[in-house]
C-alpha cells in the first residue's frame, strides 16, 4: 500500500489524546514519507505559504530557500521552525538555488517583474518549475515563458490556484462535467475585497512591477472565465481606475498608479459572453461566479470576513427550475487545509504539482493558459486606457502573437 492510499487524518496527528502513541505504532497519522525535495525562490508572503502547505501535504520536503532579502529569509526560517523538524538550507545565490542536485523541483515566488529573469536561470536546471502568477508583467515575457516551457525537459506549472477553491471546483464539476446547466451562455464573475497588502519594496503599487491590477490580481479570474468559456476571447472592453486606494501613496517621490476598481466585458469565439467586476475598497472578501446555461444557473460564492471569522464561507447554488432538482450546498475543506492558505486552494495546487512531478495527469494551469489569462488582462488594461473595445485578433498581431489563434 502506498502512503497516498492511507486515510488522511492529520487532525489526530496533533491531538492531545494521541500523544501516547509511539512512532512505531503510528500508521494512519504517521507523517508521510516525503518523495521530493523543493527549492523555494522568494520567501515573502506566498513563498512562506508554499513552505507551510508543502509541509502540511507532506509529499515534498522544503530542502532549501533563496531570497534577496535577509529579513525575508530570517522570518521564513523562524516560521518554518514552528511546524517543521529540520532547517532548510539557505542558498547564497539564485544559481546555487537552481543547481542544487538535492532538489527535484523549484518554486518561484518572487515579485511579478522578476519572474522572467528568475525563470530563465531556473529553466537551465531542467527541473520541474512552479511559477507564481501572473507568469509575467508583459505579453512578450509571458510568451517567452511559454517558449521556455516548450523546450523544457520537465514541466512548468503556473500558480493560478483559484481553480482549486472549493466553489469553483464544484462549479466546474456541475457546469462542465455533469453539464447540468446545458449549453453555457453567460458568465458573471466578481471580486470585492480590501486593498492590496504591503509588499517587500511595495512592488504591487506600481504597474511597471506588477503588470497593473488587472494582470496582477485578476489573472486568476480571467483564467477561470477562460476555463468555463472553453473558447478563445475575441473582444474585450473595460472601464476602471483608481478611486480610493493609495491615492496618497508615494515611494521615492513616485505616486502609486494601480487601479482599484474595474468592469470588464469579454466576448468569446463560441458566442459566450462574460463580465468581471473588481472592487478593492470593500471591507472584506467576497467572490462570486454566476454561470447561466440554457437549462439553469449556478452561483458559486466565497465570503471571507476576516474581521469576524477565521475561515471562508463557501456555497454553491444550482437552480434548474423545471429541468431538475435545484439545491444549495455549503462547501468547505477541512479546517487545517482551509487555513493553510487561500482557503485550501494552495494545498490542492501542491497536490497537483506533486502529481505532475510523478507523471500523473492534472488540471493545473499550464504556461499557455497563464498566457491567455494575461492576454485578457492586458487587453482589459488597454481598454481602460483608450476607452475602446480591444479586438483580440488585432491585439495579438500587434504583439506578434497571432500564432496563438492558430
Ligand atoms: N497565487 C496567489 O494567490 C498569490 C498570492 C500572493 C502572491 N502571489 C504572487 O507571488 C509572488 C510574490 O508575492 P508575495 O506576496 O510573496 O510578495 P512579497 O513582497 O511578500 O515577497 C516577495 C519576496 O521575493 C523576494 N525577491 C524579490 N526579488 C527577488 C529575486 N530576484 N530573487 C529572490 N528573491 C527575490 C523579496 O525579497 C521578497 O521576500 C508575486 O508574483 C505575486 O503575484 C500569488
């Protein structure tokens, strides 16, 4: 029996009533034997989340870490010591991190504008690579990464893990696998949330470092819309701006230039229409996806009121009228997984990464899908600037990417 087939009851591993069980007698909650070793590049907010989640999942060990900031490394090592039994190696350079023969996979968790340079070095190692979203800040860099992936001996997985949020997993199952709603016609997605958090060097306050809000944050939602649409976007119109957040923010005399709200409309080649609403000056987090087909509608939602709760409340409503049974379902992952990061989405993203490392089929985001999420985002960003709808065919031609439509 492989480790993977054991019942997973990690709650009991830590429970007071099980402390008398010797290591020799531990079976169902014995720690998994890790099969892989990871190198983490960038140990800020998400790098630390990946260290935590990898350890919780237990299929790969965090072997070594690299960051340009000594403070980020110190904090990451301190955090790691609270739940792990070994100290990770600290690499002196990016090259050392990538070339360590002990690791078989690298996770790139540095700011958006650094992804292209870091991955050029990481790809030379031939190792499996996990690259945080957005894969790049420009279409040219994103398409270079697709090219790197095509030539890469192993694979590159992009960190578009909202696919693994419970409401969207269930919505995909309902709309795309069970096909309960019939042929899909419209998609409507929204995110209401508080402002961007502080970052090391405040890279997320400037479009030239982040790619702009629609690229930095909303690539997650454009990836989901593209998945549900199952088609190519052909036209994008958007209106957005900076109404409330960081209006008085300045660093080295330069004011923040990132949008905090937007409305985006997308037409797909198969006739499906989608819209997306972003608002980043809401008191807490609320996301919603409404999918409407010829036979019914579903509403998948996630509310995280961090002022009052420590877990998200997620729901799926399926409304079929006279076509079948309607229902409303409360969704959730186990608390330990839910609280490990992004309401459990990061955990299942790791599961997919390790599965892919072991040669199994997965539904995680590919570099090409990552590129398409940026195509929509960059077109929407352009539309907010010009006030005109963007024809995706012409937009891709302009960026010498018309081959994407072939
Ligand atoms: N998938 C998600 O939901 C999600 C969530 C948060 C962040 N992210 C992405 O993860 C990346 C990092 O974001 P964060 O929130 O952790 O930012 P952060 O500012 O908290 O951390 C970034 C870390 O990278 C380090 N760094 C910068 N340049 C480096 C380089 N060239 N080499 C090595 N280290 C370098 C910084 O010192 C810092 O410690 C971004 O691409 C961001 O968009 C994804």
